[in-house]
C-alpha cells in the first residue's frame, strides 16, 4: 500500500525568461481582425504603472518589461518577487506569496501581463475591481472591505461583494482582507474582477431540430437567458422573442452594438421571419431573457456576468447561454462557483462555450463541473481546429458535447461592430464561426427538451443531451459524448448519472495497480421498463485502441425499471497499460428500447513520478514553516510543469512530481509579515528527479552580497538580484532596499549556462544618483558577491529637465540593458525645471536609456501622479569617464514620424500611431489631454470620428478598394500641464487600398519638426530674431519633398504670416514677454500627398 503524500497544485509553466525581460503584453481576444506582429506596437507613453492590490506600483515600459517599483507607504521593507510563467510576468510582494499559493488570493491580482492588457486596463481605469468572498456573516470583514472602496454589487448566491477601490486606497483594501500574512477573519477568497470576452439553415437540421419541431417541440414556454453583448430586439427574427432585458455592462444600454449577442440569440431562438424561416433558430418558440453582460467592444467584468446570472435566475430562466469565457486557473473561480451553485439550487442548465484556443484550453466558466460545456464541429461533424479541448487545468473531463460552430449564419445587429467588419450576406444575417455559435445550438436543444419535460432540472437535461449525442472519431477529451442530436434526445427516457465517469489519477508505478470500480447509474424517467445492452470502447493517449480489459463493465445487460434506477460497475485496470502512460478514455454505450445512451469515462495513468521530500531549516538551525518554495520543470516528463510546494509548519513537505529536471527556488524568511532580518534565498538550478529524492534547504548557508559605489555619501534606494538558467529558460529576481536584506546560497552541483545579475540604485542629494549593475556567468548561485565599483567605471549623464508649467515636479527612470537581462530602478522625484546627474556604470556591455515623467501631484500614499511622459528611445552604450548631456520636456512639442510612427493600414483598418507631442529633443511621448477629435474622410465623405489621439487604440474600417483619404486630428491640453503646444492639429491626405494579406502598409504622411532652442521653462528672450531649423519627416523627407510652406502666428493662431524657408531654416522674431509664437507647416511630397501640422503656442517670450 502506498502512503499518502501531498500532491502539488500543478499549473502549466511555459518557458520562462530572465527577470524583467520583455513580457510581450497580451492583446485581448476580439472579433476584430488582429494586426500581425509586424504592425507597430510601441507604446506612445514612456511607461505605465500598474497598481497591485497591496498598493505597490509596478512600472512597465513600452516593451512590456518591468522597469521599476514604487512601494506603498510602510511597505518599503517587504521583498518583491518577479517571475515569468506560462508567458505571464508576475510581481508578487512577499507578504502575498503564501496567500496566493493557498488559493486565498487570486494570482491574477499580481499578473502584470493580465493587468496590463488593454481590456483589463480599461476595465480597471477608475480603480481596482475585486470580488471578495466571505465566510458566514463576516460583518466586520464586510465593513472593512466596503470602507476601502465602492460597493458595486452584492452577489448574494456567492456571499460576496464586488468592490472597486481607487488606486490610492488599495493599501486599505489589502489591510481589510489580510491579517499578518494570513487572510483576515471572515475572508474566504479575494478574486480579481477580471474581464471575459465573447468567445443556421444547415446547422439546425444537422442536430435534428426539424424532427423535434414536427413532434410539436419548439421550445414553447421555455426561457433562455442569453448573457452576452445584448440583443437587437428590432431584428425581425427577434422582435417577438425578447421578453426582458437588463444591462450589467459598462455600455449605455442593453442593445447589441457589438453584434455577438444578437447572432447567438437567433441561433438559439430566432424565428427566421426575415428569411421566411430559412435561418430559423433551434427553439423558435422559446423566449429570450436579454442580459447584457459584455460591453460594446465584447468585453465585461466577472461581477457583471455574475450579476447577470443571478438576474436570469430571478427571471425564471430555464437555460442560460454563456458564449463567453476567459483563461481557466487552478481551483474554482467565482464564475465556476456560481454556475455550480445555481445549477444545483435552481435547476438551471448552463450551456457554456468551451473556447476557441485548441488543445487543452477549455476556458472558464466552461470548466465548471455542472456546466454543459460545448465544443464546435463543422457541417460534416469534423472537430473544428479552434475548438478548445480538455482536460481542464484541474484535469477534469471537458467538453461535454459538441455542436455546429463553423460558418453559422444567423441574425445581424444592424450597424454593430461585427456587422461592419464582416458584412451581411444575405441582408440581415452574418456568418460566423466559434464555440460561441455552437453553444446556442445546445441551449436551444435544451429548451426543446425542457418543453417536453417541464419538470426536468439541469441534471436530467444535461444527461439526455450528452447521452443521446452522436459519437465521432474523437476522444472524450475532444468531443465529450459527441455532437448533440436533439431528435434523439426527445425520445430519450433513460439517462446516465453521472454524465461522465472520472477515475482521477492512478499513481505510478503501475505494476501493482489494482482495478478501480465506479458505479454508473441509469435512471428511467419513462413509464416502461427498459432493457439496455452495454458495451465499452476505450482509447489510449495516442488515440488508438486501449488494451483489452483496460475498461470493463460489470454486466452486459441491465434492466432499468420504469421510474427507477439500475447501476452497473465500470472498472478500469491501469495495470494493463504497459509502458504507455497518460490519459485513457472510453465510451460506455447502453442501447435498448429504441434509444442509446453514451457516457464518457477517463482516467489519468500517472507518468513516471517520484516523491520529493523537502526540508526547510531557518538561520537558527531549527525547522521552519516560514518558506516559499517552487519547482519549475524544464526537462523530461517535468517539462512545462510548475509546482508550488505546500507550506507545513513542521518545515517538511513531500511532493509528488513527474520524473525529470527541475529548477528549485526557495525563500526562507524570519518573519513573513514584517520581513525584519531579510530573506534567505536558495536556488538549485538542476534538480534531477529520477527516484524518491530528499532536499534540505538550510538558511544557515546563505551569505549577503557586498556591492558598493565610489561615494560613501550615496544612500542605497534599491537592490535587485536575479538569475537566468539557460537550460531551463527560467529566471527569477528579487528586489529589496539593500543587498544586506537578501542572503543567497546555492543548492546542488555546478551547472553551465547560469547567469546572475546584481543591480542597485544610490541617491546623492536632491539631484544626483548612481545606477550600477554587473552580471556574470556562474557555475553556482553566488551569495557573497563582492563588487566595489570605481569612479572610472562610470559615465556622467547630465539631464536637463524642462517644466511644462510652474510648480511642477518630475523624475527620470534609468533602464539598464545587459546582454540577456534588464535591470530596474525607481524614479526619484525632484523639482522642475532642474537637472539630474546620473552616474551610470559602463561594465559588462551595459546600455542605458531614460524615461522622463512630469507629475501633477500625489495620491493619498504620497506616490506621484504622472501627467506627461517622454522616453530617450533605444538604449545606448555610454563610455566610461565620458560626460553626456540630455534634455527632456522642452519645446517645440509636435508630431514625430519615423519607421515606428506614422499612419498604417492592415486589411480594411486604417489607424494612426503618431506621438503628437514629441519634445524638442525628439523624445517621443505624450501627456494628459483635455479634448481629442480624430476624423477620417474617404473620397470627401466622412467615414467616422473617434477620441484616439493617434495612439493606435482605435481603427477606422474602410472598403477594400482604392480611394482618396484625409485623416485629421486635433488634440488640446491644459496650460496647467504645458503652456507650450497647448493644441496640435494635423491633417494627412493619401491614397490607399487594401494591402496584400498580412501586410501592414505605411501610408503617406509627413510632418515638420521646429527645432527652436528654448530654456527649461519653454521660454525665449523676447524680441530677438532667431534662426529655427525646420526638419521634414515622413513621406516627404529628403529628396521626396515637393513643397514646404511655413506660417507663424503671434496671436495663438487667429492670424498667420507666411515666412520663407531657406536651406531648411526660417527666421523668426521671438514673441514679446508673456506672448507666444505658433507654427504651421503645409507639406507636399512628390506623389502629391499633402500634410499639414499646426502647433499653437509653441513657446513664449520672457
């Protein structure tokens, strides 16, 4: 008999990268055609901040890399771990690590990639949205949570609150939900209120609906809740179908302006009126409850979806259609919990899309146990390439069934986003593909069954639909029971319970495996006894027939009495699998009485695995439970697997892991609440698990690094140590206040391909700092690194920092790029205008760049609030002993075009990507605006307008053919942000047609850069006549320039005077004291494309 061991909570870990390497910000899924990777993607702002639930802020640069940390007040002493897994970068303060590992706090609250997506940033723009689940009444806990933010919704069925907390008050929220490194009393879970996205003439007959109609089953009297992007109730196919509507999204109303919900609703219950019945839905007499939970761009918050689910239950929904989803995570998230709870308590059947991401990617909430999860097939029952398959993250058997989801024609919401992008054919209808389209086929089929059997609840409906499904050549993990067949389901009186049989994991080795039996019960809901003939077919992990006897049945016949039950044992004997381990599956088919019941079964035959016993010892030599240890698998059967080692007060834990090589990373802290005494960090890059293994992690072996700069008066502000191991493709980093706070030690033997980096930031007075880093190839992790930097190893960079308006403060952030690594530092605030001298190290081939920000004030924690942003651009190599000068945030601010910046076309989308307020030194950037209007014309007719200041955030959809276009934009900013360039207008005319597939066409656009010399206050000596160089950029640059005409204005653009351009220069009389000068340039390239740029109040006289 094997002893019981703790099994690691496994989450897939993709190839990781060194700390702070480019994370590659994930774009949200969209019905829009996404641009290829060749499309420009650089952020116009130098960096953005992501506020964690702890109140700490993470600085992320234009490449998605973590480049700085700003600690909330009182949290400066708490270490921060930076790691990358499954393609996501996580920044986890040490006091949150164990709460995340225990499943109390949602890991997504520290997932910089997730929090940095445009969809999440938009959703969280006014504050962090979380869902807090409670234990019991939790009166005090609720009061604390609600005091820390705004109560958005009370989710009664989950005993939870949806709360939005302003970024400046997130430390209060963290204090309310935690207590000394543990969850506060009464707090069950804290989840990110994340975002989800919207994931028939032939397809309806394919599932047998007309045969059900012929028997009078059309869904009459049944309510289907469509929780989606809304429904266009004016469409002829739906105008009699919608009986109630409510908006839970951020959109203005419950109407479908995106186009997804209307399509879904008409598949489920459209009347087909506009097409004379050709595009009739599956249950045309069912009624629709329109719950708009996704906004007009197809996204929505978890809490809105949860509220919609509760509303649907209150409205008496029999079936709920959820053609939406997001990435599944280990454990039960709030949407999964709600699906299970409402299914059990209210009897509602939830038909939920599996997702459109292919193998092993079933999304949430389709991963919920009680959901009827739907994959997609085409018209010939071939599994769609995009259809998400199982198992789930938790190893469960999903999807449950499939349904038609390829090239499905259904109602179009007139004028909606998808309507404009896809186009109607025939009029009034769209053809789309996805599990979103498959799911309402199942919802409609369930409505038909519900009409036939009004007393049936979700379990009976789910059992009949899965049991009667038509089998295909695929495994249960791909298709569940098969493609639904409603014509068979309506004749079904016998259903299986459970609808699928799971045997879990059978532990390796399998030579002594004992057969395991589960009971499969058949329920006869009819009035006559039914005798069933039973058979089982099984497949191995390769999709081939499993060995004879692997799955067996306890009987080949069983009689199920009318209104009664009969059970049969299903036995799995994993000893028979030979050397092939993995997921085995089977179908149990029960036939008789004119019906057939299919039931899927599955077992995980554990791959070769061993126990790893890990013992933790503190600095005092005693066992300690104050640790955080992770195993990252990178070779053999371990590849791609990650395990959080469970915490045991004894200090010793035994984990069960597959054979292979792992990187072991462990922290031991004297106090995981205050972190007094620092952190002990031990790393074993190559732990080769080929047998039962023991590892001792002993903090007494750790040592601190000794790294200094050549100025004893400089005060250290930040110390970061990170490592990267080539063989694993994994790296982690830890940021603290000083190198004395972290002690390191190696575990295991020497390895090749290990790189370790030490970087720090020291400040000297109010206007100077040292930024230093060193990296080395090491054979083992080095704890006692010694590096005393010499003055001769630094370059001096004097940075002149302008001020957009009086009374401002600002900061520079240095970013160091080493071969294979990026080092981070923090911005140090100072008064503007001013200078900042940066002494930057020059060893180890390091390159440096700088980002500048101007602040408009501070939040409640004293953290600065940015209002203008500029970046130096590509990192450069500074030479030791040399002096350099840079200038930021001075006039003339105006548009800048380059290979990265311009106007672009991809497919039928035109968009601008232009930094309209690039500073006088050519540093791209942006600032807060008061108004924006961007408009596109085609052949003189307006296509549309938006509020995108050419950030590339919004596209114009245009016809494919060649045409003349004019794009105009006008952006204003307040004088309180910048007195110079208070308004920039630009217009560009060009010809364009749809480029070749996957090509991004650069459109003809030009601009002029006015290179006046001003003071750091953006002012010049009044009345002097000066020469101002004018540089043309873009399509008309160099020999492509046909004409350039320049005008100046001394009354903020009310009147203009033409000036001569000679040799690329103009002569300008400086404005009078307190007055400004404005510039306008009209540019024509040699292909007669015309551009114009106007810069109002470019600078002032003094």
